[in-house]
C-alpha cells in the first residue's frame, strides 16, 4: 500500500486549485494491471483529481489506447499474467 499513498500524495499536490485542475485534465493517464483490486484503488485515487484515467486489465491495444486518447503517463504492472510489461 505504500505506493498507493505516494501516488495519492502526488495527485493531491498536483490537483489543488482551479489552474491545477486544468493542468490535470491535460494529463490523460493509463493504468494497466491484471488485478481488479489495484485498478479499483487507482480509479478511486484519481476519481476527483481531474486526471482522466483509463484502466486496462492487460496489454492488449495499449498502443492504440495511447494514440487515441493522448495518454501522457502510464502505470504498468510488470507481471501481467502471461504478458510482460
């Protein structure tokens, strides 16, 4: 859970104030993890932050997602079942 609290601190620091909310909207984020719990935690962390968040359970179509949504930051699980980050 330590990495979740670090991410939350980053989100809170970056997401304060109206200008920060506008900046946050410019940072679409992709979170890829095969754990339903981890994806749910990240969705909760980013829900009110202003950051657009997309979650995926596997690496399928990541390149397409990045291109279509203008993803600027990716959190990627390095052990995705049969796939590797």
